[in-house]
C-alpha cells in the first residue's frame, strides 16, 4: 500500500486527492474491536442515576372491549411506583395523527396505550413503573382487566367481509386504503395478447428480528427538567420530533405565548420552514391535496390533531435530546416511532424521573414489527414468441391493527406498484392496491419493504416460461432492458440510465450457472430419485434511484430526501464527519472513514464519525434506511470532506506562502508537492485559524457541509440470484448445494462489507422461505411468541453464498449504490423458482412463498394436506 | 442445613440487600436474566440435605441442575416454582460408573461429559449417537442427562434412548432409593412418575452386548431443534441372521416417548430385507398417532416416522455389512 501511495503521489499532477488508498478495499471494520469485545454501548447499557424500570401489560386477546381495569393489587406491590393506563395517556399525550396519509387512505388516530379496546395480542394496555423490571412484571400479573371479546379479523377474506365489524369504527370497513393506477393502454395491450396467464400469490407474515430488541431510557434531570431520550433507533431526529409533538399538552394559546416570548426560536424555525418551503415548492406541490380532506371527513378530530402537530412542532418545550450509540440491528423495525416510546416518555415526565424499558423477545415477536403479508393476483399479457406486453396486478396488504408511525402500508403498496414491472420493457401496467386492517401486530418496513414485487414477478415469469415452453432465462433476456434500450423509462415512470445493468447481471449469472451441464445432472439425478432444481431471479433496486423515482411512488415525498453531511476540523486538528445516519450494523464508521480519509489524505483512524445525537448531528428525518447509507450519506461524506480539504489547503497556502494548487496532503501532512520535508499538520492549520480569532467563539476550527441527494445517474443497484436446490421427497427437506449472487452496486467502498450485506439478506430470504413464519390461528391468537416457535436460521442452515461483482466503470463520481436490501429481495423468488424447477415434473406450482417440509410433501403429493 | 444457601433469591436486588448475598445475586442474574418470578433458592451441598429439603417442601419445589430447560420456562413465566433446589454443588453425583454389566450416569453428568466419555461410546453406543442431536454445544455443556430425563420433553432424544434400552432410573428420597424402569417412568407430557419427595440421582443402562446394532435418526427444522420426529433404534440379530430383538423408540410423535411395539414384534424372528423394512415402515406410519403443530402436520409426522424407520433399520444393517 505504501508503495502504491508513493507512486500516486509522484504521478499526481493536479490537486485531486490521492484517491483509492482505502476506497475499494476490504478494510477491516473499525467497529469490530469495540463490538466484538463487549465494549459497545447499547441502550440496555444506559443506566442513569435513580433510574426505574418499566414493563408493559399487554392484551392476551386479539380483539376485545376493555370494560374495566383494576390496578389495586399491582399498585399495592412493594416497589411499584406507578401504573398508567390508556385513560392516563389520553390525558398526558396527544394521539398519533396521520402524518403521511395518502388520498383514499384512512389512517386511524390512536394513543400509545389502548384506551377503550384492544386490537391484537400484545396491544399495550398499561405501563408499570417499578424499582426493578422483575417487580414491574410481578405487578403486571396482578392487573385485572375485564374484557368483552369481539369478533376478530384474521385474514384478507375476513377483512373484505362487510358483515364483520370494522376494528376502526370510524372507517366503517376494514379496508383502509384503495387505489388504482394505470400506465399505458392496458385494455388494448391485453386485447393484443396471444395469451393471458393469471396466478394468485400469497406471502406469509414474517417478523423483523434484530439481535437487539427495542428499548429506550427516558432520562430526566429532575432539577433542570432536561430530557435525554436514549433509544435503539434508526432515525433519532424523527423520534425527537414525534416525541416532542406527542408529549406537549399545552394549549395552542400557551404555545403561541411561549413562541412570542422566545422569538429567537420562532425566527429560527420560521427561517428554516421558509427556506424549506421555498426550495421544495415544486416537490410539495405534487402532493395530493385531497389526502387530508378525505381523512378529516371520516374523522373530524384529525383536523384538531394535525393543527396541534403544527403548533407543537413550533412551540413544544418537550423536545428531547435523542441519543443512540450502538444499535444492534433493526432491518427497518427501528425506523418507526413506537407507541411505547411516547408512553415511556410521558410516564417519565409525569414522574419527573428517569425510566428505562428494554423490550423482551416475546414482546418483540408480538409487536416489534411484522411484514410481508401480501396477496397478489397477476395477469400477464404475452405473445406466442414470449414477448411480454403488460401486467395487471391486484394487491392486498394486511397492515395489522395499528399503522406504523409515520410510514405505513399505503406508502409501501405504492412502492410495490412503482417497482413491480422491474427491469422489463412493458407497454402497459395496471395496479389495484388495497390495504386492510386485521387483529394482528404492526406491519413495518422490513429490509426491502417492496420486495414482494420481485417475488411475484420473478415467480410469474417462470410460470409463463413453462406455459410457453421457453427457458426462464431466455424469457427474461427477451424482455429485459438491455444496453440497446437505455437510457429508457420504466412503464411506471422512473428513468433508467445506461448504468442500469440488470441484463448484464443476468448474462453473467447464466454464464456462471452452466445450464446445459446442470440439465444433464438434473436428469441423471432424477433416475435415482433425487430432485435437483435451479432458479433465477433478477431485479433492479432504487438505491437511491433517479431524481424522478419518488414521483412514481408518492409525489411530493422527494422533498425530504436530500441529506446534509458536515465535515469538521477540530481545534486540535482532528477531523470529524457528522451525519444524521444511525449505523446499526452497516459499518458506517468504517466506510465513511474510508471515504473521508481518501479525500483528506489522512488515515482511517484519524476520522471520527459523529452520529446518534440530535444535539450534535445535522437534521434529517430518515436516519439510516432505504439503502441510502452508501449512496446518499456516503456521497455526502465524499463531497463534504473534499470541501473541507479545500478549506484546509486554503489556510495552509497562506500559512506556507505557497499556491494552493501546489499543495498536497499525504498521511496527514500538508506540503508543497515534491518537497515533503517542509510540511504543516492539520493541527497547525487549526491553530492558525483559531488564533486569528474568527473561530475563537466556536468549538471547531473549520466547519463545512454539503446537502446531497444522489450521484446524478440512475442510482440503480442490480442483481441476479441463482439458487440450486436438492429436494428430499422422503422428508420434505431442501438443501441448497449452491447459491450465486451476481450484483452491480456501482463503485464498492468496501467489498467485504458489500458482501456481508448481501449474505445477510440472502440468509433472511432463506429464513422466510423455509423457517420464519409469524403464525396467528383462526381467531387471531398469536402462536409465535418465542424463538422455539419463530425459527431464525442459524449459520448451520445457511449455505456458502458465492458473489460475483460487476463493477461497471463509473460514469459519475461517488457512484455508490445501496446493497442493504437487495439480498432479501432476490432470494425468495430464486429459491421458490428452484424448488418448482425441481418438482416441475410432478406438476407442482408454487404460489406460496413459505415452504416448510410439510408443505413440500403436500405440494409433491407425498402426504395429504390437513 | 447449616451450609446450604437458602435465600429469597428471585429478585437479584432483594438478595443483594442481604448480607453476603451480592455474589449470589450476580450469579442468579447471570443465569436467569432478571425477569423470572420470585422464588426461594436453596443450594444444598449434600444429597441428604437435598432429600430433607424435598421432604419438607417437595410440593412447591423444582430441582435445578444445568437449568437448560427450567430457566427459559421461568424467564417467560410459564413456570413459577416457589422454591428452586439447585443440586449442582452436591458432590458425588457427577460421575459415570461401570459395575459388572451396568453403566451408571449420576444426576450431574452433563451431556458433553457423557458425549466425550469412552464408556458411553463403547458401552452405550445408542446414547453416544444421540448426543450430537441434543441442542447445541453450549446447551450440552450445562445440561444434564438426568435433567433431560426428569423434564420428560416428548420431543427430546434421551427419554427415547432410555426407553429403547430399558434403562432404569434411580429415584432417592429420605425413605431410601428405588429403581424405576424407563417404561414406567414417563407418564405424560413433561411428567414422570417421580414422587414429589424424590430426586432422580442417576440413570443406569446395561452394557451393550456384542453385535448390538444401533441407529439414531432425527428430523428437526433446524440444527439443534427439538425433533419433528425422531427414532432411536436397537436391533439384535441371532446367529442365523434373523432379528432376535428390536426396539423402535420414537420421540416427537406423542405426549411421551413411545415404542412402536406392533412393528417391533413383526421384526422379531424375521429375516431383515429391504422389503421387510418397507413393510415395517408402513406399519409404523399406521401405528403412530402424532399431533399437528405449527412446525409439522400429523400426516407429515406419520409419514416421516416411516421414512426414519427405513433409514434406521438400513443404518443398523449397514453396521453388519449384510442386507439382502
């Protein structure tokens, strides 16, 4: 490395930084020393003085009216400090108002605790505060609730049944959202088809299962009243805002008075809001203005709640400082704000003391986040020669009882809509979407929240190929956007640039797979009763996608996407990068340090990443999610660091009486190119700046930032997965002798981390297909409350996963595309396709994603279904 | 009793407040997490002390050795025993002893200890073969043979092994000791015929006679899980190559481990052939009446029991090198 570094320095004839020292290399994770030696600081490790402990009392019923609650025995228990129920929470907090509702959507208004009825097993009814968690749980056992059970809604069929009462009565029905979009001349296209193939696919409910459950510590300084909210979260600024608007109960008049006496705050807010509104006028204008009107028509109280949200945003005195240090995974489940968060903070504020809640695994399985329960019926219009003309799709999503805050199924169904055509050239596409409520846990975003678009499409393409007697890979190649069709446009709108290389990943996968050899092996194996199969799945993923991507999902929402990154030179010469991202397993500290170190000519260890503290990081509501950490946050780090480099060199040029164009930075030393002996350090520069007095009043020598959206190309991460299976038709067990991922995520910052993300995603896909299922019985009783019931695959169940990278030469700088979610998007269809391929000679057609041993034998006709 | 630690130990902080209790509290917390219901903790250091305690409080007491089954059940508050009698410090219960043709495993012998012992491998090969299927290494390091037998999970391996080998379980109380045949020991789901004042102090097996053929077959959703269906199989052939005796002891198919007696009887006296094994497998599938749950259907378990029967019998015969 040293050698190549010297060479680069010698060859350098511009002021460009010596790129490529760290970026592109599998640099060891800087997080590992801390995390693997047990020195991480997770929220459970936070123990403020005099902290007391919370436990939630949760509903054992799926749907019931609460007739009465008797707390006497619980309150009498030694060590119990307080118990709050829904009635208290109605008094202490504001309800969750629909902040991200769509037109034609009803989003219920609800509180952190159940008030009059419970709507799923695990619905929180009371919070017990005690001197220990044990005592809190002892008290929970003494709470006596009188319930009147109500009819349950367990599945799509029941949700659509008008004779079953609505679990949100203001909506009159259990259908919460219905919409339809048509792209192209759908009728004409289907009339032209030689064939229309139709199939209904059904995906089961699974659960985001991070190693660390949810949890928070509401730390209150009893003297100053200062609030610090420590949380396991993906998005601290979002959490801070929602906590503030939820726990401020002063009247609007009081809020206005407060603002009148705190003009600085009003000015600051006003200026920020004005800038935002001016800058984002065009984006925001795309919002459907009927969204709120429909909602308010159904529930007039929405208007009051939204009004209060507005005033509280300006005037809340309850803005906590949100702090998150190490977070032990989330897979989307910590991006939402939890009902428990608001309840915990309200209790802590009411008691004026610090309260801690660490969720246990059973709670997490019941209400920590569930996903993917979707049915889709797809019709494909095709020509005899395999040309695919269009899709018609009907989607039903089961949101469970309470919508996630703030993003819920209405948005996710539109993500499925935008992406379902995939990297294929369709002439027309019709999508009907429906979101229903049921007596189950919260549907949350889970690693690739739209993933079932790929599952349904890639599954269906295999079926169409079989029907038309064309090979599945040939059918895909025939219809996919190839280089000759690019730049192009998805039928749903998003632009596709030349770097959208889905077709190249498929071509490489076909080459790696050696299909002719496999087919010989498959036929031979069958003669001795072994069932081998192979399956492909190709997708492209908006990571982050082109400028017009979000317009195709939900017009107006792109206003929130740009991300600010700060680059700072400290007074001691240290370099920090400040981000609104919240690492929870993605290795930001390593990759962002690689990027900044290369830009600045310093070592990785000389970069400090500052994150997870709303007092000390740039504002951003999204946190870490949506495969944005690499492309958006990473791009921002590159350009903010470059800006900082320029500012440092400007100072150094003065200091060294040299032209800035003649300066270079190597190993943290600034010198005139070719004269390494005479150099200045970053500390010298910092000292010069601060001694001039300009920065004397600030904590840092130089501060600079960029606001960054994307690299300017399509931002499409592309991939093809290939799965080989060996199905044992005696036992129904499936082994995966080989698994290949061919992917293109643009320029890799750290290949080892890219591969780790892909392997983790594939493992979760294998989990979803063979092991993981959140089960509710026919009366919505929860059946998956432990890890003996909900099976997470272990290392023993996951095969070796081979990864081939296509790193197309970047047409733009900072061409990083996200890989956080793709592994989980491509794997279920590839595995399902492989199993169907293995059992095709038995006439098996796979329409359900989950294939435990029993189901395999039922499909193959070995045993009867019960 | 003087030396035993008897504290109200369910809540770590309660214990920590008592003199000398802090270390103990730390120890409890480490094992239990902190969310178990309250209980009194007793740690006798001799067998006599333990038996005396049992005689006094047996009705409300639960014995703990490795804690691998009990503690998770308590952590989710499914089990709320008022008293825990921790027998882990009692000396003399942790050995594997051989006497004439009997091999005895004491109450504190861990799975790992039994797994690593040449005595197990040479004298009780069926037990040795079952060991890798028990949970994971960490569980085997702490869990005990007798703990598993007394817990009597019908989907666990060891009760089926005991049943297949006609093991004897040694129950002690202040009234003395008695031997309970495995077939009389398992009385229902997670229940045994141990009396409330009795402690399972050991299990004994006959040394495997020369030529004993054994096989353990198991299907579980994941590595280390409880079985969807499992089978421990023992076959003895006579000198003329006919089946002399057979044991087909299943786990995961009923509320207790269970032998497929009809199929066993059909094996005895027959010549072992693949055709016969096919028939026996069908017989097993028809004979068993397993439950359905979220992990597998009853039909699946019936079918899979037959498949495992075929595989176990073939595995046994492969040890002789003769299969016609």
